[in-house]
C-alpha cells in the first residue's frame, strides 16, 4: 500500500485584492512523518502556516470540485497505485463588503437585457440572403394572399345581397289595409264643405264671404253693444249726396296757387291760358253716361 502525494496550489502574492499567480507544491507524507490515522485537513493547514506564515484563520482549503474541506476530514488514504496523488487549492479569505452588490448586478443585468439587440435584418442566412429582404418577401406574399381572401369575402357578400333582392322581388306582394274611420269621416266632411262653398260662389259671384246681411248677423252682437242696426251710420256710397261732390269743371278749372314771390313769364301765362281753354270740358260731356262692358 502506498500513501498518495499531496499537491497544494498556493497563491504567490495578492495586491489590491488581485492574485498575481499560483504555485503548486508537492509533499510526501512519509517524508513529513504523517500517518493516515492522525492526518487531517487541520494538520495540513498547520504545516502551511509554519511554512508560508499564513494564519489558520485566513486559510481555506478547497477540493478540485470547488467544495470546501472541513478541518476533521481525513484526506490521507492508502492507495494501490504509487503514482496516485491528492490535490487541493489554498484560498485566502478577505474581508467582506457592505453588501448590496447582488442587487446592483441584478439591476445592471435588467438594463443589459433591455438594450439587447433584436434587429438582425442586416444579417445573412445560410443561403446568403439578407434576413430583412427575406422578411419583406414573406410579408408581400402574405399581403397578396390576404387581399385575395378579402376579395372573395366581398364577392360572397354581394352575391348574398343579390340573392336576397331576388327573393324579395319574387315573393308575393303583401296588401296592407288602411282602416281608420275617423280619417275617412274627416276627409268626407272636408270634401263636402269645399263642394258647398264652390257651388255657392258659382251661384252668386258678387257675394263676398265677409259681407253679412242683417238676417245673418247675430242678435247677440247688436244687443251686447247697445246699438241697433238703424242707429249705425250707413257706409254705402248711395248715402252721399251729389251736392257734396265737387263738379267736374271745378276740379279741372283749379289752378295752382302761386305765392307773391313766384315769377310767371308773360308768354308762359298765355300758353297756359290757351291750354286751360282747350282742357275745359262741358258739364254735359262729363255728365253723359258712358257704357262699360263688364265681362
């Protein structure tokens, strides 16, 4: 049985928290006088502290898989292969920070994810075509197909409307009966009143609908006013006497009254007198009755 050799990787130096390099040291347990029963990780740490001057509190031995080795772990086990070895790494502990670095990393990671590039149109595929050109061609084909579908749907709608119109035209016409007795009575009364008024107007064309005879006037209106029909003044033109009317010669012989400052030339006065003489008309000519044809 053979004891495996011990390979320990130790950092050479550390400046500003940065390791400048590592060095691996090989130790033979038989030369050190270590036995498998009494040798543990703490024994190795004590030897490294005396060799390199590193205190035990600052040492941290880690296996090849990255897991820390406890102080009571018996790492020295006999093997059959004389070339077999056991390796570990020495890590130095550092002072911890104030914390919060993880949250900063998460925030920065979110920002990096938001600014991540998603536009790959300028790239080329395996066939050498640009991704943007391929996308445009695909969108054009999809648009043509969509337009064809929309046209087909529009044709179907128009065909349905035409069929509906044909069905409505070929269907029998429904007869609706208008039954409103009040409307018929009112229309008949209006027609009768119009006929009566027209017939009355044809029989007496000189009569006016506003003229009322004494018989047609209501007695209540005369009694309410306190006046009898005889006491009311007559407005007929026959009540005026002939003496009240001016004679035609008086009307024609009237001349404009001139004031004392109006100047009338002598030749103008002579011509006016001649015109007055020509314009005089005898009373007999005016009083002669004239015949007028009334249609």
